[in-house]
């Protein structure tokens, strides 16, 4: 199947890698998998539900939520209609929401929790966004839950979506991503289906993952970096599990045990600095062993063989020191994707040539 529009990624996934754990989310204290078939069903129902609201080609739908399966389900559902998603940071002000709603001409809003619903409720006052066109991912008193949107779509026929999807071209507008507004009012960046998919095609050869792998997602999906890599994961059949929050990443890494995740250089630098600080707190032989292993690791280059002596020392360092670091990251980690910024010059993690950065 040729992938020409972003939602083609999902339908190829169903045909090629139909999985019992397409997505994973923490529910009642444990991670629960969502199958590919279930994701596709919910995407189609959400598309039909939005259509029943009157959402059609080029109409704008706002997405305001931390990362969770519903975010991507809604994103695919909007795209299938030829409509345009307007993802927004949960942390911006009510005034910014109001400005973006009006500037983009938003007709419906999908929002996660009570705090954000309160901000959205205030922001839509005086705008042409009916209260009944606001749906929440959490079940909240007095709010229309996302399941209501799916129930509206359940009454429709998925076959009715086929001509709508067929009418979507690769260069059609997919999303409006607004800038922070630090240099004035936020400005909408217009991105097409092909803008995302061309990045996927150009980075495909660097991806060290398989259909059996799991990724942990915690960088904001409203930023194009995590959103693009999410499509890249799905193209390769990778399951995606979502962190509960930025504060629970360490716990979620140990629970999910992913092979890959994305991050930004500054977060990697903080992790590295924390590791080095723990090394400095050691004494005697333990401290010497720590920095012996650390310095050995800094010489590593995955593009060349350092020879028998170095490889033997590295095996020992792995057994004594590095394995403990890996366990803290889940124990199965094979790759960290760093992007959306540059590493500081001279920072150790940037001294080698990683497979995918």
C-alpha cells in the first residue's frame, strides 16, 4: 500500500502489522494495550462523529491534551475527513487559546482534562464554537465525553469515509501549528500531509527498530518532532506506549521497557549530568571504577572496531557499571532519538556518530 496521506500509515499498519498492542496507556495503575483493529475502529467512528457535527474538508479542529492514544486517534480521524487539526500546548494561556481559536476559525475542540476544559470554556465565550462541539478525553461532569463522539459515528457507515479520504491529496493542508507568540501574536505554521511523510521517508533508512519493538512517547505530540516520529514508528510497526506525565518518565521507562524513545538534547544533558554527579559522590575504588567506565564509554564509536583490548574492557564495564544505567531506562533500550535542537558543542553524547539522531 502506498502511503500518500498520513492516515494511510494507519491503514497500512492494519494490513501489514496488525497488532494486539498498537498503542498502550496507563489505566487503573497498569498499562493496557489497544489493538490496531480497535484503533482503526475508533478512528473511523471519530471521523463519522465529526462529520455528523458538520466538520468537513478544510474545517479546523483543535486538539489540546497531553500525549495519550486519543490524541493520535483524533488526529487520524480529522485527517481522514480532509479537515485540519490545530494542536495546542496545554500550558498556554486562555487568551492564547481564544486568539488561536478565532485566528484559525476552529469549529470543534477535543480537550483532555478538567483544568484544560475550564480554560477552553472561558476561551470560547463570544466565539462561534458551540459548547456541544467541545469533547473531553477524561470523563467530566457536565462535559461531552469522547465516547459520545464515537457513539455518533457508530451509527454511520465506514464506507462513507472512502470518497472523503480519496479526495485528500498529499499536498492538502493537514495541520496548523501555532508558534509560541514570544515575538508577538502566535502565527500558524501550515503543514501538509507530505510535509510529515517526506520527513518519514528521508529518515526511514536510519531507523533501528522492528515490528516487535515498543516506543515510549512523552515529548508533546503538539510539537511536530514527536508527531513526525510517531508516524515513522507506525510505518515500521512499532507499538507506542504513552507516559503518564513528564514527572513519571523514569517509572514508565521501567514499566514499559521500550527499545526506543525520543527526547531533546537538554533532557539528555540533564540525565548525563545527574549520572556524573552520582559518580563524584562515590569514594575509593567505586569512584575509580565509575570514571574508568565513563571514560571508556566516551571513546566509543559505533562506526569502528577499537580492537580486542578495548572490547574486552567494554564488556567488563557493561557488566559492572553500564548495565545498571540501562536498567534505569527499562533494560531493553537500543536507541534514543534526539532532535528539535542541537546538543551543546563538546557534549560527550554528540562526540560519536549515533545510528539515529
